[in-house]
C-alpha cells in the first residue's frame, strides 16, 4: 500500500513505515528475494523508465530492463533535466509517486575520484544519482530538484575500472587517519542510497565485489534503508556500511520513506555477520527542545540492543545539520512542520557556497557546545562508540 506522505490527518508527511517498528517482527523474506517482496515494491515499483539510448543498449541497461517486463520506456537525449521528472514543482505526493514508479538510466560521462578526508579518503564516481526516499534535509536533490527519481548509471564497468585504477595508483595507505587505520576508504554512495539502488540493479553488488579484491581499499556508503539482499554479497570486510541514525521522533518527522531507525539498528549484527564493517552516522543532529534527552535515549537503545561484536568494531560520524535557504523554501510548501526544527535563524548562520547557494549551519559556538554535550552523552551511554569525526 502506498501511503501518501502527506497523509497523517494534519496534512503533514510522516515517515512511511516500510517494515514496521522494532516491536513488530520485520518482514524477512529468503535471502536474494527481498527485491521481489511487497516491502521492496512499496519503496520502488517501477512503471516507467526514461533512458539514454546508450544506457538502454548497455549490458547493465539490458539486465535492468529484463527485470522490468512491460514497463514503458521513454528515450531521452540525456539523463539531466527531464521535463516532468526534475524540479521542485508540485507537492510531495507527486514526488513520491515519481520516486516510486520512475527510473532513469544514463551513462556517467565524467569519471572523477575526488579527495575528501573526512568520512572517506576519496569520493568515488557514484553508480547512481537521486533517491527514492525524501528526507527533508537531503542535499542530493540540489541539482535535480526534489522530484528526482533514481538515475542508475549503466556504465558500471567503466566506473569499477576507474576505481580499481585509482586504488592501485595510491599504493598501500602510508599511515592511519580518521577514515581508517589501514585502508583507503572510497565513498561510493555520495548522491544516492546504494541499498535502494540494489532493489533494481546490480551496481551496488558490482562495487562490493570489486572492493573484495582490493586489499588496500574499502568501499563505504551511508544508508537509511535496510535491504536484506545485501547480506548475500560477501564483502569480506572490504565494504563499510554506515547506518544513519537519529532519534525516532526526528526520523518520523524528517526521514520520509526510510526504514524506521530501530530497524536500521537491528540490522547491524546481520550485516556484520555477512562480512560488512558496520559503522553509524549520527546524523543529522538537529538541535531542538529535548534533543539531548532523545539522543540519550537513542544511545541507550544502541547500547541495549547491539551485540558486543558490533560494538567492538563500530565507529561513528557525527554530522550536525546543515541546511539551505532554497531547500527551506521548498520545504515550506510541502512539509512546514519539518522547517520548525530545521530552520532556526536564531542559532544558525548563513554562508554562501562556491556555487552561489545560501547554506545554513549552526553558529560556531552553538555547534561546539552541542558537540561537547553529545560527546558527554556518548561517554555516558555508549562509551564503546568511537567518534571517527564530528562535523
Ligand atoms: S536517504 Fe539519503 S539520499 Fe535519500 S533522501 Fe534521505 S538523505 Fe537523501
């Protein structure tokens, strides 16, 4: 059943429970079959594909289309700027429908690996752009707008070959850093969610397989979606999955269409046992009345439910909310209640980015004080959770 993201009585979107909460038994089909389950189709039920001809002709494009029999295909000259798919016009019901039912296939033209140094050493060229979820603070739609369905890049062989060459050119990592003590870490999911992409495409599987054979490197991606099919990919420790967590009250308001936070946490041990390194993104940290109490509760929950083997290898990134004036204005049109917590000019400052966008972040003093308090909460409730970096 597709629940309207604007359908909770007061006309406000709420997190769509894809699997049910922790006190209910989550849907767990046999391995390898989750993508065909009703839960998967609530996230992605592709009815139409917009595709560049070269993408359609590629082996990956043909494989994707073979799994979508009868789906309407519209050929487009390029995957950017497709009228009716991209932009901010329309309300969230339309966006959710586009994100659920539409897929774009394209060829990634520019394969560039960029240095990062915070979450990862490098940002690899992503296998996709766009997302089926609709988090209110998300920066991924910054170029395509909120009605941006997933674009899958079908030249995955070229992406993998590029990454392999880049890894080999680095040689062994000379010294430990905050990203990893031994391996060069490559973020492979900067502009989407690899777990959702894997519902319709093997790009995520191909990247996991590639890093399995790269002993000096490690793939890394953040996710807000639990896709049990990833458990079968045998990463052999060379892929780090970072489950993003925040207090469930914040997630219900802000993380539209994602897996519920307790489910993401409950999946950690399964992913570790399947061969992933499992980290957590404490993100975004949204400052609002009661935030410390709710983060404390979340950390207590992590401490209560995670087994020792997860805790022993876990680390976390802490990412304070950053926002954007244009996004604020878009959100006022469909989800004003989110803006009550995201937009707080009294404690935020603006900064114009290189591309001219007016970004918003907590004022330095406010942020520093909040990080001190969050570190105290971690020391008290989850002392095993090492902070890799706080931003
Ligand atoms: S899951 Fe990630 S990429 Fe998708 S909407 Fe949320 S923040 Fe954006």
